[in-house]
C-alpha cells in the first residue's frame, strides 16, 4: 500500500502541451511585431465600440472606461485564464494586462477619447443637419423644425432623407420606411407629438445613424480581424489545434456581446 502511495504521488499530472518551436529570423521578428500591432488595434477599436455603447446608455466616464476596458481586454484575459501563457507572453504567469500596462493604458486612452469626442461629434452633426441641411432661416425661434421645412429638406438632400429612413427602420425593425413619404417620416421622428422636431430628437436621429453606419461596421470588422489574427497566432504557438485556436480567438466577441446585452438592458 505504501509503495502504491509513493508511486501515485510521484506522478506528474500537470497538463503537457507541445509548444511549437518558433523560428528566429528577421522576418519572424517582423511578423511578431505585426501580430502585436494587430492586437493593440483590436484592443483600441473594441474599447471605442464598448465606450460608445455604454455612453449611449447614459454611463459616466468611470462606467464607460470600465466597459471599454472589459470589451477591449476581456477576451484575451479569458484566453489566459483558460490556456495560460504563450510564447508571446514570455511564459510569464498571470493575465497579460497585469504584466504589461500598455494594453490597459491603450484601452483607457481609447475609452477616454471616445467618451469626450463622441458627444461633440454628435452635436456637430446635429448642428449640420439643423443649420445647413434644413437651413438656419427655416428653424423656429426655439431651434425646432416644423413639418414643411422638414419635407423641403428631404426633397433637397437625399442623404438626409436616407438618414431618416435608417433611423425609422431601426425603430420599426422593418424595411417599410423605404415606402414612407417625408411627412410620414416626420411624424415618426416627432416622438412627443408636438408638431415639431426638437434638437434632442434630432440628436437621437444622429446617434442612431452613426450606430448603423458603414463606418461602425468597418470598425467592428477591423477589430474582429485584428484580434482573430492575434488570437489564432497565440493559440497555435501553444500547440492548440487550428480549429480550437480559431474558436479561442472569438472569446472577445463573446465578452463584448455579454457587455452589450448587460448595458442595453
């Protein structure tokens, strides 16, 4: 019995993973720097999107910074907790954000810049629609827009009309807005049924337009591509199967969608 105990306790049950040997050429060094660059790009872009979503939900700068950091760094943190360190991490223990402050600084910086610049951009865009597209002379004394001035602006500017349709489509969850006239769109946008469109209602229109714009889809696409490249590279370097490596690289999307659901609800 004592012999069995000695043999059993001497066995090493720690998981063994075959780490792929990395070449040491100059081209490999350039590729490693490229992967790190893609990782930082993904952190910044996910932090921007997370801050934008939380800002629209009414969070203050502390809440937006927290959501932005979790969105930017949460996925790779989950990877470290599940699979440990990789060659990129120099075999050091713990999650990457605790060893290297640069990703955290980049996430905080991106969140802070987005928190202050996002309202300014929406305000400037609102001013552009009210004073340039609709016309400053066509506004009421309180800065609101009446129905006739709105219809005339839609007839003059097709891009403004398309912006209205995008907002209405997002609210109705249907494409029926393509068949609606400018007057019907006006009544949809007049949320308080006051007969005019105020600045706050126009601001909501601008925010929804940006949220559903091709620019935001481009940011999401680049962010996904960036963290996918970095995640697959690190997972394969740890000896994981390429299919598993691809699934591991999507952890950040899971973290982001969980954050988005929590913030929006």
